[in-house]
C-alpha cells in the first residue's frame, strides 16, 4: 500500500474549504495530475455523490470514479475509487487554523491489486511527487481566492 499525507494551512474558512473540496470534480483545478473531471451525480453534494476523474499517472491516463463514503460537514469527507489495479481512499479533514483560516489534512491510501503490486516501490515514489504537486495547487486554490475558491472548470 502507498500512503500520502499532507497538512496545509489556508486562509479560506473551514465551511468554504469543505464545500470546495467535497465537490471532488474541482480536483481538476488544483491537482495537475487530473486531466479531466466531472461531477457525475446531481447537487447537492453529499454521501454517495460521485465524481469521475482521469488522472495522468506513470505515463498512463487512469480513469477513476470517486464516491463519497463519509460526509460530515464541515469537518470530514472520505472518498473511494477502485479499478482493476488500484483501490484509492482519500480522507480530507478540516479544522480551524490559529490564523482564522483552515487546516486541511489530506490523506491518500492506494492499495495496488494484481500484477500492479510488483510496481509498489515506484508507485509510492510517484504518489509522493504527485501528492506534493497537488498539495501546492490546493494551497494556491484555497489561498488566492480565499473566501471564494473557484467552483467551475479551468
């Protein structure tokens, strides 16, 4: 299993950060590895909502459909996606920052399946690199537009 964890402090209030990140199709705006994203289920976003993403990873375009499996506004959202080679669980938690903004904790667990398990060391290294770039993009998205993160596509 590959694990990535990062905590960032942003100026966006917790409720706005939660609303923005729980609409996981917004990942196309802040995660450079996401090449396509769309909200599959209608509003409002909540337990069971789905987002379809295409992620560029190790030279391949990998389609993933994420489903919200835990939804506790404005504190926690957990999403999961699975295909024939990987099961991904993303846990995003939100808390107040001393500065008045939000501390966002993002954790991603990727469990390789089948022959993909042989690439586990390479996979873990690639996840760290992609995760760091996504965290930088997320920080920029939640800081530059502080009270109104972008909600549409790029």
